[in-house]
């Protein structure tokens, strides 16, 4: 008996090719794809307009399976965090963040991360493995259909996806791409290109490929105005220094007209948060704007963890830094913290490092009690319509 194929691993093209091996036409693949992603159905017998003959072929050959949820936390502010078991003692997290005009899901792409940014708790735990396409898209599949059931709505709940959870998505490109295509496809989640964001620490060759293959919104973790400082904070900078990265961002925009790049800047007390750093950033951006770079800045209050040896910049300094950039004509916002009571701040998804390295123990302990506790979360938002 061969191992069943997980159909969450396919974008529509891949599913059509796989259905072809069963002697099934493309429109059958489209039907199947819509049942899975638009209606959240995993049982082939419940796909009522799917030909009996195809249902018969699927049984035993295929399944639809997202990673198992180990634990769910719901914040008072409506933010919900799920911990998913991806096997081998590894777990990854996804976070749903409701706002008035959108519902955003922050998705992980790897278990651990090899980039080892100094301010990131995921980076401190090292790299375990790449997630499969099914494990990436499965976070969305689970969250979207869980939330619809929970909110008792047939409307789409998740309007935006940000690949900002654990991992560097562009170091898992081949699995990421079908997941992005499924998010965008009208027969999948139908999200517009600008509502799906890939956040990268700056993997230059893969930014170039993404521009050609699927130019979704791009966010770049910059965190420093000079190579000397960025080498220290984001070690990948030694391979792809700032000017090369920003030139690649400018070229990306040629594939994403009317877009801009979001630059993320984690505010670290006494490290990268002075007026001189802000001024250097202004000069850097002006130099590249002359070649066509359009960018906005998002200042992120650092969420400290013990092993980092770093502390959060005082809010007054974050605001002064933002004002300096805004006064220079660079649109800059300060990221609101959400889900503080469940440790769900973006970029801090891994929790503390000690927890993370002991995640196998935690999974074993929690698996026995957690799944039946997926009762409706008390603080979830009221149903609302979300436009794309
Ligand atoms: S910030 Fe992103 S790229 Fe850097 S270590 Fe953390 S997960 Fe990896």
C-alpha cells in the first residue's frame, strides 16, 4: 500500500497534473480544489457533486490533512494563536489578528530558521526543517475553516496572509510557491496579490525569482542603515549587503506596479535607534529612491527574550525615530502590539527559547489534553464581511 498523497501539497496546476495520472479531466481537479479550499471539506464522500468514480479513486490514494493543532490560545483582543505539530518534535505557530477592516493570518514557513537574526527567538533555536506546501497552506486551510465554523459564517474571514511566522520563507521557495498560488487562485482562497505578503531577511536571488513567478507584496527585514550594523543583526547581510538588497527591491517593483516595499525595523535600545541611525536611514532611502525604490517603514517594538541580551527601545525614542523618518517624507508607522496576553507579537512567535528547544516534551504533554479543548474561543470577533 503506497502512502496517500496529501492534496494540500498541490496548487491547482499540480492537482490537475496529479488527477491526469488518474485519467481525470482538469475540470474534476478544479471541482476537487474548490471543495478543499473554498469549502474546507476533507472527506471525499462529502463532496456531493464529485463523480462517484473519482471519489472511489481518491479513497486510499489521497487525503486532505493540515498539521494537527496542539494548542490554541485566544487573546482578549480577539487574536488567536495556534501551535501546530509538524512531527519529529517540531511545532510551528500561526496567528490570526482581527481588525476592523481585515483579518490577517501570520503563517510559518519553516520549523526553526537558519538565518539566526540576533533579535529573533526563532533564530536562536536553530533550523530543524522546511515545511511542506501542505504544512504551509494547511495553516490557512485550518484557520479559515475553523474561524468560519466558529463565527457561523460562510463569508471569508481571513483577508490577508503574511508569511512572517517562523522561518525565512525564501529559503523554502519550492514549497512556498505552490502555497502562494493556492492563496491567490480564484478557485482557492482568492486573495489579491497585495493582500499576501512575503517577509524576507533579504535572500536576493529568491526575491528575483519571486518577482518573476508570483510578485506578491514584499516586506524586507532591514533593521539597520549600514552594513557594519546589519552584518551583526542579520548575518545574511554578509552575503547580500544592503545596496545589493535595495537594488533588488527596486527591480522587484517593476513586476509589482504601484506597489511599495515594506521595510521592517526592530527597535533595539542603544543598538539601532538613535537620531544618527534615523538620519543614515533617510540618506540610504533617498539614494535608492532616486533609482525608483518606493518603500514604507514599519517600526517594531522589540519583544525581549533572555538569550538575546537586547532590550526594547523606550516608546519615546521609537516615536522620535518615526517622526524623523516621516518628516523626511518616508511614510513610517509603529507596529501595534496585539495578543500580548498570549505572547503572539509578530516576529516573536516562537515564544521563549527554552520553551522552544523543549517543544517535543511540550507536544507530548499537551497532545493528550489539547485537541478537545478547541472549544470556541470566547474573545473572537463578531462575524463581518471582508472585501478583497
Ligand atoms: S527574523 Fe525571520 S529570518 Fe531572521 S531568524 Fe527570525 S525567522 Fe529567521
